[in-house]
């Protein structure tokens, strides 16, 4: 039984095998260690995936709606199938993406923390420029005062740009 939503997708969907309603993400390797980053000194089951392998898997997953059932299938030569690493591959891939998820969550927390600090600083600076603007407004009106008042207003709002950008777009 196929998912009717998938039939509405662009033709790239048809390039993937669909078995029992699951889309297969297929990789053919010459050896098991090919999927891992060779520079990572971690034990096998904690190793990071090779950048190209990770990119391929991630990009393929992103081609489909989040509710699509996917299955990663790794094809290996017969002699590689008997290695301990081949039997622990599913756990190693899980550990890699679990680490990536934790890393992304940490980066988001740091960005939001930085955004909150920036927001406090931006609001304080904006308030300062607005008070300066009000102080100058009480002075006699001339071109220099108008330029300074306009400049203070612009500088105050520019100071708010990064915090606003963080909370509206970056997160």
C-alpha cells in the first residue's frame, strides 16, 4: 500500500525503492569503515559518520515529509557482513544522529541565550538613544539637532537588529 501523499511529490520519489510502505535509503559500500569518518578516534559504535555519508542520508531524509517511513539499507560485500562493526552499524548510525541532535539542541540554546542577552542590551541601548532624542528635542530646533535626533533613532533601531533577527529568523 503506497502513501497517496508520496504519489503527489515530484518525480524524485520514484527513484527510491518502496518496500512495505517504507522508502529505502540505500548505500552500497566496499567496506564497513567507508561509512565512518576515518579521522575520528572514538570506538566504533561512537564514531562519527563520514561527511559524505551523513550528507547523503540527511539530504535524502529531507526529500520526504517528516511522517514518511524510511529505512536505511547498507549493502556490503559478503566478507564485510561477518565483521563485528557490521552487526553494530545500526547502533552506530543511531548514536551519530543522536549526538547531532544533542549538538543542534545545544547550539539552539546558546543562540537563544545569546539572543536574550542581545535583546536586553539592545533594549537598554534603544532606551538610551530615545532618552537622548527626547533631551535634544527640548533644545531649540535646528538642522544639527534634527540630524542628531534622527541619527540616534536610527542607531537605536540598528542596535535591535541582531536580537530581532535571532528571535524571528535564526532559531
